[in-house]
């Protein structure tokens, strides 16, 4: 009986591993094909059979792409927007999560549920009211509509971090209060360090969402000097797709995705650990 159970467990583990491997390949192979295409000459893209390893390897696309499009400007704008949203927005979200998780104040649950309700409002519904407001205050064709809303915090991050902080001992707050520490000192010195795995996970999510955002910059900006990297790639796609110069488009896409890959590689351990620890609490 023990051998049967062991064999069944091994079989189940093997099946799960194969399924996860197949799922991973469905995500990795498109990226590898994009990388392969970016190193090809344009006349070899549609060759048959397809070449995964380009022959010859052509690095010219990575040099020329900086001249044919304002890629440097797009990267700089995206870095500015994403950096401010991630840093300041994370600070705002962690403070709000700490308040909802550990402090007591009137109508706390009502306010929290009202915040959660805003997640159900589709972004597309808010675009016209936002556009009209931004026209009135002169923010259209600037980076401010992309930055300022993100500085106020992210509801999803607030929810996730609140759940994480609910799992931390409230005795820490009580002990620090007895020692004379204020709420901000308790938040900054005790709870913020303890939440580093959860913060790292949410930083990845917010970074990816902001860096890859296409619709918001498309609506609120229209000049090349205010374009983000996603708009630059879209302009390349609209022109070079007609010229069947897909390697140029793929080179720009690889350059744009490198920051996301690097950040995820650095923080992936915290990303997994945070979801394993958090859970859902009331």
C-alpha cells in the first residue's frame, strides 16, 4: 500500500511538472521568437522552415532603431512616469494599508469597502470625465495625467497589503505604542520592513501595469516629446509593419521589455513568498 501511494504521488508530481513546463513554454517561446526575429534581416523573417537561431545574426536593428524613432525619449518618459508612480504610489498605498489593517477610526470598514468598489468601475468609463477635467486644468499633452493619479495610491495594492498586515501581530503595535512611538514611526520602523516581500510583489505588478500602459498615454498625450515607450513602439508598428520590417519592431520591443524582465528577476523570490504568506482575512 505504501509503495502504491508513493508511486501515485510521484506520478502526480510528474504530471504537474509536465503541465507547468508546457505552461511556461507558452510564455517563454513568444519572447524567444521576438528575440530571434530582432536579430534577423527583414527578408529572412518569413523563411521556411523558420529559423530560431538567425543566420546571419544582424545587430543593426538595435543600432538603427534609435535613429528611426524617438525611442530614447519614450524610454525616458516611461522611466519618469513609472518611477514616480511606483515610489510615491507605493508609499501612499502602504500607509493606507497600515491604517486599514492596524488602526481604529470611524467608518473604517465603510471607507475600505467604498475603495474596493472603485475597482469594479471600468477604466473606459472614466476616460471622458478625466479628459474633460484635464482639459480644464491644462494637463492634456503633458505627463501629469499619467503621474498624478498614481501618486495617490493603488486600490489593489492597498487591499493586498492590508491582508498581509492583518497577518502580522497586533502586539507589535501595542508594544511600540507603550514605548512612546507614534503611528508613523511604528509604520516606518516596524510594519514597513516586515512587509517587504508583499511590497516587492506589488511593485512588480504596478511597474508592469504602468510601464506597459498604452491606452492612457494615447488618450492624454499627442506630441512626440511626451510619448511613452509603448506609443513609440506603436508608431513603429504602424509604419514598419507595412514595410514588412518586423525585425526593427521586435528590436524596439526587446529594448522596452528589458526593464520589466530585470525587475522581475530581482524580485521574483519576494513575489512568490508574499502570495504564499498573505491569505485572505476579514
